[in-house]
């Protein structure tokens, strides 16, 4: 089985020196050996830059991360290639090498101007989430629930003009509604689950899933325990909120983080439950994989990294999916929608 995963934060670990991508040595969920072992055919690598962490240096930091992805591909001895077009993607998923797609997780590197997407398009960016936290383009799930701004509307319109995939993960419900009004091409939710099963605002409502399906889009199952398991979410989220509250002493933050780390991991079955619910609401063409690997601290039991994706086909078959549906979830649905949106 091949696998197409639409979100990982691995480049951050590579830049921090915590992971050697090519050898797999170090700390991380995803590496070249792991992808080869799993049979990965495509992976979206996130360029994640927040203005509050890099004030005034957002663009330079994003360019540094893009360069790191280029080095990761160059060091793969031809086993991974950055793809920019639909034809390159389809060729990779049919015969290799692994396709690497560069995405901006949050448009902070655009410095408040949609037009700056052109620069990153020239660098190879082919997917964009307008905001990770509230910014000049959009409100977000854990922010103010505001819609796309006027500049955010321009950003979606320009992304469609350039054939860059629009990604609504992290956006607020109001911003999701804005995207529906603006978008003319399919869009995705790269790493979001079903809110009916786990009530975090980062997950999609049934209406959003149905709307995404009607637009030809796809959502990617996120492996974060707090987005999969409602009991884990109920115990973890209040601690996350308190740890992020202004004025919380550092020792209190450490205590709260330790309490979350001590929570038991949910079972792998939660992945199948979210996949089945998405299919029930939106049909078999709406769901894929978006693990958020290396962007999350914990995963469900049985999944410790990309190499464990080989367990997913049997899991989904045992849950009642057909072989055709399993292929669509593992790679087919995202291959279809990216092939439709990316430039020829």
C-alpha cells in the first residue's frame, strides 16, 4: 500500500538538530528510512513560522525552512523529490521517487500581503494554511472566530490563480465559511478530525465535512490524541489552556505539561472511528491521512511514526472498509485532489 500524508513538522526538528532526516537518527516520527519502510508516495512538509516567535524575521525563517526541505531532498540520493506540478506528483505516486510538497502552515511569512505568496510559489510552495493563530489574513480555531479578512480573501484568490492548494486546518468556523464563499477550486483540511466524535474546535463539524466533500475536497486524519479521543481531550485541553494563560508561572506550566504527558494514549481504533464517521457524513472520497507527525508530542497506541502506517490498511479493513475505500484513504483521495489543483 502507498501512503499520502498531508502534514508533518519534521523540517523543524531537522533545523533544530534533533533529527537526521536521511539516516533517521535522532528524535522524530518521520524520516526518509521510515517513509521508505512505509511505502510513502507523497508527503506535505510544513513550513511553520509564527510572527510572535520570529518578529520581523518571518520571511527569512520561512526561506530557511524551504532550503532545509531542499537539502533533505538533495540528500536522499534520488529517493525523494520536491514536486511542483500535478504531472510530477502523479509520476512519483506511480513509480517514485517519494513526492515532497512544500506547504506554508500559516501565512505569517507573507508579512500581511497576499501578493507575497508569489515569492514563495517561485520557491516551490504549493499549499497554504492562511493562519495558524489569528493574523492579518484570518481568524483561527483557538482565536477570535473571525472570518477571512479582505487580505485573506485576496490570498485565497491568488492561491487559486497560482494553483496552490488552500488548506483550512486551523481556521475558525467563520473563516471556513469565508473560504466556501471565495473558493472556486477544491480545498483541503490537511490535519483535522471529526468534531462529532471529539469536540475540539480544530476538528470539522459534520456540516463542514459535507461541504468539503461537495467541493471535491479532502480532510486528513490527525493523529493527535486530543483530536481523536474525547476523553483524552476533556482531560488535556483544560491543562493546555491553563498552561497558555497569560501570567501562568513557568513551574506551573511544567507541572501541567507533565500531567498531560502522563495521560494514557488512546487506542489505534480511534483512527478508524474518525475515518468511518467522515465516510458516513461526506462519502469515501472525503477522507485521507494528515498525521501531524513531529508536530504532536504523542500518537495513538501502535503508531510511533510513519513506518507504522503499514498497520492502517488492516485496521481499516477490519473496521469494515472495502479495499477500494482503504486505497482512497491511504493515498488515492489526496492524490486526486492535489492532481486537480496543482499546475500541470
